[in-house]
C-alpha cells in the first residue's frame, strides 16, 4: 500500500501538487471562496474582489470553468446576464476554504 507521504516523494504524483495546479494562484481561491456563498453574477464577484481587474477575473473564471470547478450560465436576454456557481466537484472545497479562513483569522488577523 502506498502512503500519502510516499506519493509526495514524486512531485508529479503528489495530490497536493495536483490540487494546487487547479486551485492555486493569487485569485482562484478567493473567487472560489466567494462562490461558496452562492451563485454570483460577474459584477457581484468583481465588487467583492475590488483589487482584481475585470480582464484577470474573466481569465480566471474561464480557467475554473475549464477545470470543472465553476458553472457559467448565460441567459439569453438584454442586457446579457451571466451567473457563476460552484460545481459539485468544487463544493468539496468549501470545508477546505473554511479551515483556511479560520486559520487566517486565528494566526494572521
């Protein structure tokens, strides 16, 4: 039986590395954390993360959608309306983000 410790000896097969490839970076965790509170429109996400540019937010949302972590729903109406929400796959991260948030409050803020 292979232990988790042995898995991480091979950097390419490490589950932490694989997870961080998908949710890592400056903005993805913050975007995903904001979506843990429910479906949001692009403008709502942008307002909640004021230091991210609209261009970068668009790119990050596209990557999260491509990786199967975000659902993008576009409505055929004028003006156009697009909503973003977590997929079932990414809902498993909610507990992880809560723990990170709790740790940050306790140790950094």
